[in-house]
C-alpha cells in the first residue's frame, strides 16, 4: 500500500472524519428542522433530508464506520460489541434507504358500502383528458411531477405536449392561498354568471352564481330556498322554494320565475342589473347586482410565507397564449375551436392489487360530549372475511399495514367516511435488525468494560 493510500485510509478511519460527519449531519438537520417548521415535512424531506447533501453525509458516515472496522481487523472478543454496533448503524441506514425508495405511505378514504383498492400518496401527477364533443372525456396522458426538486420557471418551463397542443408550466408554489373572481368573457365556451342580493328584515346576503356552458343549470341550496341559474330547460321541483333565473333573448336581461314548495308559480318576469323583485315568501326581495352573459372564473394563488392549513400547492401555466393557475386536487377545462381538454393536478394514486370494502364505521365519544374518543372500521377483505381495524388494531394484508387514522365529517359534523393510513415498508426488517445489533452491541461493550474494570481492581496475591 502506497504512502498516499495509507494517509487516505488513516483519515477515513480517523476520529477527525467522525467529528466532521457529526458536524455536517447537525448542520443539515438544523436546516431541515427550520424548513419543516416554516413550511412542512414534505418540503424539508425533498430539499434537505432526501437531498444529495444528506446522501453525501450518510455515505461519509458509512465509509468512516467501515474503515474503522477494517482498521481493527482481526477483531478480538472484546471488539464484538463494537463491530455489532457499527454494522447495526449501517443496516439501519440501508433499511431507511430501501423504505424511502420502495415503500408506500398514503391514505385510503371510503364511506360505508364502498370498495377501494387505490391508496393516495403525497407524490403528484399532472393528468390531461381530452374530448371532441365536450361531454365524454378520455385520458390522454399522466405525467409524474416533482416540482420541488425540478422547479419550472419562465426561462425554463416544463412543457407538456399532447398531440398538436401543449401547456407550459412556468411556476410552482408549494404553499399558496387560493383566490378566485368572476370576470367578463367573450369566449364561446363560457356560461353566464349572476351576482344577487337577498334581503328582508332579518336576512341580507350577497352571492355569485355561475353556470358553466356545458351544464344545463347550476343551483345554490340555501336551506329553505334554492336559487337556480338555468339555460331555460330546468323544471321546478316540489318540496322546496325555488327562484329560477335564465338569460333572456334581449341582451342584459334575465327571466325569473318563483315557485313555492307546492310547485306553484308565485311570480315571473324580466329583470335587469340594479333591479329587483319580490319573492312572495318570508318577505324576501332579490336584487340583481351584476349579470355577465359570459363569465370566466379566474383563479389565482398568492404565495404563503409560512405553513397554514389553508395553503396548498399550485402551478401556473400557459395554454394558447392565456395564463392559468391550477391548485392541487383541482381540475380546469380548456377549450379550443373543436376540442375540450381537462387538466388536473392531483395526488398520485397507487393500485394495491386487491380491494377493501367498508362494511361498518363506529365512533365512541367522551361522556357528555360530541368529541370522538375512539373510532373503528369493519372492512371486508378479498376473501370476504370481515376484520376490525381500530386505533390500536391495524390490519396486515399482502405486505401492507392498514391503520385507523381518522374520519371525514359533513357540514353537520356527522361522519361520512373512514380514513385509513396505508403503509408498506420493505426495509422494516432491515431497520429492526440494525437496531437490535446496535442494542446488543452496546450491551456487549458495557459488559466487557465492566469485566475489564473488575480485573484491574482485583488485588494481587502475595
């Protein structure tokens, strides 16, 4: 071995390198902790904990551990604990890497009677659907995205090509607040919008109602009454008070018809902006504040400076010269002269390969309150056996582990769906083995240290 290689090897197994690795690990972890506190865990994981910097530190750590063990070769009996602990650390890191690359950590949500075999994970996909008649759509492409690591920009947009058309993604915001407003439009594909006011002695509310052109009507349910913006084909329903609005043949005018719960016509007529009419029940009067024959719902996002439950990921893209925003979990319709495209920015869904059916969902409450103290699901496996999944009793099936995580509620606070956490961890047994080796190696080290101290303190005979 040359003198140069000897120096390199001595440095690799030296305490100096160990101290450097510890300091680097502390620095990277500190940055990750700060970013996680300011934004979220995903932001810190992708930009710090799963970054080349962290991988480099982990590789240096493993090299240092291996070099130290090689330097002690051949190992003596009292060094077994030392070797076990070092090998255990390496195995633990290897298991974590396998889990990160091959594992699954997501959620599954379903209501009673529904079957699910897809799990939603944190990775994101961009999905494009197309339609020639504006009704039936078919998938055109599904593209995995990682905009945190590979950020698009104005200079370097992410281009998504589908046939002769394309979209150019020019910005990604990891956490942003959604803002929306209706704007006048001259596009053939856009439908009307009405901003109205309802008032009486006790009520005073203002609301927009927008109908997409492909829909025959759009309804706003206000409890005792329903406001409907129709294309003229809507038929009133019994059992609810209804105000039906539809564009007139004359520009700037709306036809209105008011029906009571018995489906009897109370009044009808024509109304313009800044005009109003009596509804005939509860002393209510409706005023038309704004009428747009064609309206476009413009959505924008404002970057959030820190983590917030109201902030979500969003992308900004261009399509045929126009600019749009699209938030995670939402979709947007884009129109050309003869086609309609639906662009969706969604969390990825993975097929488990087998279905689960929710048969029953139960919630326990703290005595005298509506607060949930426990919740559990009864699910049916593919072999038609029913099993209980509770907060302390997970279900293990085909390598996956299902935990009872939470539940979804409706506006009245009633549970409508059970949420299971789904985990697949192929590196778990390697991490367990590594952890056991670290524990037993430490015990071995302390045992031999204690025996060595006893021998040194033993009085000499004479």
